[in-house]
């Protein structure tokens, strides 16, 4: 059942006895060159889970994409950030006129 395979991916009760990690060729996501890391976990019951992490070097290693898949059943989940911006316009945050800075919050 693919849904159970996905749920099992996020369940930390069963730790894999064998994990293989490797670096894959860089890819570009949304204009950002990303380092790609793949981790393959092999569990005692025979199923494997593979995860790939895509980190943008020009954004201090921000995770732009995560791919997770479980076998058998080939359930696959992809999470991706798009149109990420790290610049902030000066007028994006306006300090309220009644703002008062405190050194320590009262208990």
C-alpha cells in the first residue's frame, strides 16, 4: 500500500541497519545550482527507502527540493520550494511608532 509506505517513511520506530549515502551531479532548480545528496536505507523486512536532498549553494545550502520514495510499491513524494527570495525590501517591515525595545522579557 503506497500510503502505508509513505507513513512508514516518517515513522522513526524502525531504524535501518544499512544506509548508503552518495553525492549525485548538481542540478539547477528554479535558477539555483543545487548539490544533490542521495540516501538509501535498507530495512530488515526487505523494503528500501530512497531520499534525495537538493541544496542551493547560492542560498547558504537552503533545501529547495526533497524526493522520497519507498520500494516495493514505488510510492514517491516530492516537496519543492519555488520562487524563493532572500532579499527583503526596506519597506517590507515597518516598525510601529509605539515599539519599545526591551533587554529582557518579564517573567
